[in-house]
C-alpha cells in the first residue's frame, strides 16, 4: 500500500475556499448541435487522467468525475450514446486505496491512507471488470507500452479489464481500437515523460515505466495508434502533454523550503543542500526540482558511512532524488518534441486539438478565474490538483472536460454545452 507523504519543513497556507454556486447561463438561442461529428459511439483512450485516478489511487468517486464521463454527459445533448466506465461497486468503492486529508496540524496537512472497502481480489490484483466500456483509461499506460501484450500482466489496472485468456496476449492498442467507435478522445504520452521525471530523471533498467521514450519511437507509435482510430474516417480530439515539471508534485518541495527547514532545525549550522549531478557535485538552486515524495527525514543522516547526507559536499544527495536543471531542460525539450508530433498527427487527420499544455501552464502561472473561483497549481489550495500533486480534482476534471469541448466545437462546428465546473469541488477538507 502507499504510505502517506511526509510534509515536514514546508508550510502550506490554507485559505478558506468558497465555490460560487452560480453557473454561466447559456446564450439566448443556443441550440446544442453535433455539427460535422457523429457522437453516437464515443470512446476515450488514455491513462490515469482519463480513468479518473486521483489522490494517489483509483476509486469510485474519482472514476465518476473523470473528464471523459463529464464530456459524455454533455454529448447526450447532441446525439451521444451510452458511455460506460469500469466502475468499482459501492461495496468496493475505495478501489486501489487512496490518500485523504485527515487533519491540519499547525497549518500542516496530515494525510492518511484509505484502506477499507478496497477492490482487490488478490494481492496486486483488482476485481475484474470485463463488461463493455467506453472509458478506456488505464493508469500507467504509455505510448511505448500500448503495443506490448505482456504489459497487461504487469499493470493491474489493464489486467482488470481483460478476461484471463487475453492477459499477456492482447495489447492496449488492440483493446482500444476495436470498439466500433464513431468519435474518440485521445490523451496518451504524458507517462512517456512523467515516469522518467518522477524517478528523478533516472531510467531504471528493470522498470520500463521509468524510461524516457525516444522521439523516433513516440512518432512512429503515436501515428500508428491514430491511424487505427481513424481507419473508418472517424473524427476525434487529441490532447497535448502538459509541462510535467510545472505540476505540484515537482513545485511544492522547493530548494528554498528545504534550506529554510535545515537552517531552522540546525540553528543555522547548515544553509545549503548539496546534490550530485552528471556534471559533478554542487549546491542546489531554485532551478533544481524535488518531488512531493522527497524524504526530508533523510537530510543530515549518515549515508555510506558519512554523516550530513545532503548537507555537505562530501555527502551529496543522490542524483535520483533531484531533477537538476539540466534534466529539467531535457524533459521540457522532450515534451515539446512530443507535442509537435501530436499536433502534426492531428493536422494530418483533421482532428481537434485540446492544448492541455497551454491551458495547464496558465493554471500554473498565474492561475485562472472561473465563475469567481481561483484555480491554480498550488498544492491542496489551488483547486486543480488532487493530493498526489499529479492528478486532477473533480473541479480540475470539469475544467479539462470544457477544454476538450471547446476544441471539439471549434474543429467540427459543434455546439456542445460546457460543464458547470462550480458543481465540482477541489481537494476535500476534513
């Protein structure tokens, strides 16, 4: 099971959050229409964001507000058909388990792991769901693993969706492109960068989910997937990859906060954090990133027989614990290259593009206002990101659903009503 994050040494200001109850009224004379698209069989292809993963887990309440489900509700007004998700039952509503905000102690968030009413049939195996579905989101799915049949036995979320006789035999690409769909949304590629970044920009040779996918591989596999989804001239919408290093998972634990904590706890004896990089040992700067899971309790401890871990140049932090500034640049360049491929594929096939990168960049800095509600990338208080610092809150999902709807309307002359995001909360407070 996942353990609660250690939030020591940084303060999170917890302003009260009041969501406006009003909804923007539709313009007089607005008549929902499908335009040039056929929404009678809509499928959604993607990863954990598509599945409704949030707060470090997949669970019923998160699944129900996944952005494709919200899109599908709006499509009902323009000819959309049934849209089914592999929901956990009420008795197993907490699915894989997840984090919840348990308390605030001196302004510091305290989380706990939800471990009751889980959806496991065996250790590492979730209860099966093999009925027909249209939300095809699989947490952990990557472009480079979507063509690997063995991945279904390694990924419990995909294994859950397959009959036993298809595990290790059926690829996700085949699973997603044989649904007789008329319209699709496609948001894959995030994990082809994110897995590498989350692992400190270190590729573990024993873990394919930490690989930074090459541009050539991504280009070939992405276009092949899109070609299959449009084989019968189907229309759809694709989304770009966010700037992964701008999400709260990478921006909450900063060098300044770590230095302030170290200085305070040692009465000023130490005032630097030392890191190991490919170029050698140096002090950490504001350009270097630490993850939300950074083990602050290891700072100053003995490592390799040497005390003062991370606080002296003779015992710097492991390269795997920090995304140094050169690695940040490498990751950003790969995201740009992947997004160029995504936009080119969409242009070639006449598909709509939901520019999630541009939108979430605005959410990150300076933030946006939606019907009087401030939405930004601040951890816990920003309304957009859940407790894992990566995945979306219900409000975040609603806003992303609207981003997709705007893109569809612009490309296909549709008039799909948007979601009232004020109906959906941010992080749930105790």
